[in-house]
């Protein structure tokens, strides 16, 4: 069985982008999507997305807060020990392919409004920063 996940949603905020050091420097972009749930509660989920290399460079140039995209990815879990010596478990979706889900004009209009969902600002403010991650 293949590990494939497909999401359609809006970027919660502009991606955090880093470049690795060394001879083969690589772009790494992290961002979250607001993916609406079906059903009565009309809530949303906010999966962690991570892109590498050329895909990350595309994300850096073209994805901003509110941009609606369709992403084909695969799930990757892991763990690391943070600065305080605590084990932190990660749950990321590695972007394999990304496409725009609306026109550029519609996307620009939606970048001014926050994605739907419950307490999105609380969620975004609670996410770890790039400095807390082991590869940064």
C-alpha cells in the first residue's frame, strides 16, 4: 500500500523558508494548510506541510497566506529532543506535488482574509518555530 495523502486548502500564513548549508545547499519550506472538514461542525484541520528542493523553491515564490492549493504528499512521522531535553514528536506531510486550486485574482482576494476554522490564531501561535527543529 502506498503512503499518499491529498489535501485541498489554503495556506494559513506565508511559508517559513530555510536553506541548508554546504556544497549542496537545499531549500526547505514549512507551512500549514487550513483544510475544511465536511459535516455539521464546519471546523478545519491544519496539517504541517514540508517541501524540499525545487518544490520548496516553488512554495517560497508562489505560496502566501490564503493561497488555495491542492497538494499530493506522503506522511512522515519522527521525533527529536528539544533544547530543554524533552522528546518532541513530529507529524509532517512531505509535499510531492503542488498545484494552484484557483485563479491568481481569486487567490489575491482571499489572502486578505483568514482561513476558516476554530481559533486559527491560537493554533498558529502555538506551532514550534524553525529554530526548534533539528534540521534547521
